[in-house]
C-alpha cells in the first residue's frame, strides 16, 4: 500500500538542474511526487508517495551526499507539512506552548485551511482564538466551517448582533456543527446560558471560544482544557490586550437577539 511522506530540504547552492536531478532520483526509486512548492527561507517541500519504506531510507542516504542541499525533514506528513506545501509558508507555533498557533491577517487563507482540517476530525475539540476586534476571528471560523462542510452556530457572539443563546432546538444538537462562543459575552450571561455551554462541552463536536483568557477567568474551565489556541493579529508585532473591552457597553444576560428562545 502506498504511504505518504514529507521531504523538505534547504538549498545551500542554487544551481540549474538541481530539482531535475532530485526528481530523476525519485523516479529511479519509484517514489512519486504528489505536491511540490517552495517554502520559507530557501526551502522546498514535497509530498511524496512510496509503497516501500526502504526506498525512502535509500533516498535519505543519497540526498545526504548532495552538498548543494541540506535535508531538514523527511517523515510521515503532519498537518502543518501539508499546509506548508499547499500555501508555501509555515504555520508558526509558540516556542513555549506548542499548542498555540500564530497567524497574521494576510495569512487568513492559511488559517482557514488549518481550521478546516481540524474541523474535519471527529470527536470533541475545544479551540480558543485570541485577537483584537475586527481582525477576522469569527469570519475565519465561518469560512473554515464552510470549507469543512460543517454547520456553524453562534452560542454567544457580537459579530452581527449581540447573541446569547439559553437553549437550542432539537435539530441544533449535532456532531456536525461548529459551536462558536464569545468568551467575553458568555462570562457575563445568566446561568441558563452556562448550562447550555456545559451541555455542549459534553457533545463530541468542535467548540470555538473567542477570547479564551477571559472565558477561563470566571468559569470552571482552564487553559489546559483547550486542545488548540490560535492567535490572529493584524501584524506580527501587534499586542493582544483586553483593555479595549473593559469600557464596552454590555446589555447583560437579558438583552437577547433574534436567536434566543
């Protein structure tokens, strides 16, 4: 059975014909190239398919002898490897917290693809999203839901109009739905709303929490409960703070939108 592999190498000396030589070597070893693209810092990534692990081991041995390249990765592909080849850039993680993934606004396509792949996975998944207002958090979640062929539902939100759900109708409970919550809005809502959140947390489905740091401050949940944390900034040096939220008006747990029942 064919197996997928990810090969990444850094070009030490860029000379004509280098890619052709590597492609010819892959052909001689019966290894097929599925996708190829340049990634950051003069690196090239390839998604490969081979029936035999021994051929991959031979490939690694030969490539290590080529002085004009340096192998950086050769392994079974991870999600971030596939996205790096697809988009030509890496997903950056926090050095101290490997479950935190960082994006800037001009990487929204990469972010949507990343979340869509997470949404396709079965079972419970709790994902937090940090970011300043109007940076594209909710829009990215909705776009990723569409890409993953999933429904989405705002349990609490200020995206279009303040939304605070206290209950769902029967058809809205589904493992195929992405449940989206605003941590700031939810922490100021009533107990009925929180009972709904507790019910949804038990459902084997994806839950998205915007502003997770605020969400955990006054609830029984902790940052350890989150499987992934996504940070979205307008630019790399933007600081994510919550000072701007402190003076925002809030209508309380009884100020409902058309989505409340």
